[in-house]
C-alpha cells in the first residue's frame, strides 16, 4: 500500500496540469450500458398505446411534471422543441413501437450532469447531427448518416468527470427529429476527486483520503467500471479527475 501511495502521489504531480479529456463519443449502446450499469434510466415513450401511424401531441416542454400521468415520463429530464412534440406509433423490428417526434430539433436537458447519455435515431436517408453539452459548453458532435447504418442508428457520449447536461439533435433536410430509447444515468458529483476538506479545492489531502478509501474498498472510491471492483481503472479515473480540477 505504501508503494502504491508514493506511486500515486508521483502520478498526481504529473497529472496536475493535465487537460480534461474524459469526454468522448460512445459507439454502441453496449458501451453506454457498461458505464451506467445498475444506475441506468431510460425513456421509451410506451406509456400510451398507439397503432402504427397514430400520434399523440404532448406538452412542450415535456417532463414528468408537464406530461400527462399516464405517459409515465421519467423524472430528471426535459424534452423540448422550437415548435411541437408528439409521441408517434411505428412498426419496427416486427412489433409496434412508440417514438418521440420533435419538430425542427430536439433539445434534451438533464436536471443534473450525467456520466453518459445515448439514444436511437430514426430516419430513412437523412443525416443527423447530435451535439452534447456540459456546463462549460460543447463537448462534441456526433454526425450520423442514416443511409450508411442498418436499423435505427445510436448516438451516445460520455463525460465521466464533469458530466453531460444537455443534448441537441437536428436532421439535415428534414423538419422533424425522431428518437427513442433515450438513456442516461449516474449523476456526476461536482468534483469527483474532492475526497477531503476543504471542499471545492484539490490538494494532497484528497490524494491520501482517496488512497485510504481505495484500500478499504469503500464505495466512494469505486469511481468507474467495472463497478464493484477496486482496480487500476479507479486510480486512473481519480488521477484524471484530480488533473482536471474542480469546476
């Protein structure tokens, strides 16, 4: 443990000026589910029964407070459009399925920063642009050519240090965005590497506190996948968070 302690302190000295590089695109839903694990939350808009081609206009903005109770909208997220929102019945993969239609563009805003976010997009030959934002601004953009992807393309992003606060989706040449299986989870704490007083600032007391928690197998030191296992990935995560500093 002493060797690990001195090695980690040396690494932190090198990481002190590291840039924030935790934000990156997720290629598959499996990647998203690995990060979210048992904290996963999902919205599939199946609270109402609609046949293929049917649609139900819904509140805009839409969330658990503004939506009708029977819709069962998950708390913690708000959907909005510059014009209107509707739940639309479709027939995909051999079964009836509901999706969310948002005219012009879809904005998704989370009550708290999320470690990872993803959803399915629907469109025949269009190109979708999905922008992911954190509290500091744009994290990245996923551009998806529907003509090159079989089925409903997936768009996802992760930022396990500072989190994702909102998403904006648009489709080139089409006046509506169609989405489903919007998935998120694992709220990002304000400063993941802040393990000791004084709160809101990082120093070697945080390093030592993390080492103690890590050595004792405490939950707060299990920082990243695989959850339930305290290994080098948790140390790397701590170093990255420490180098990024507190917002």
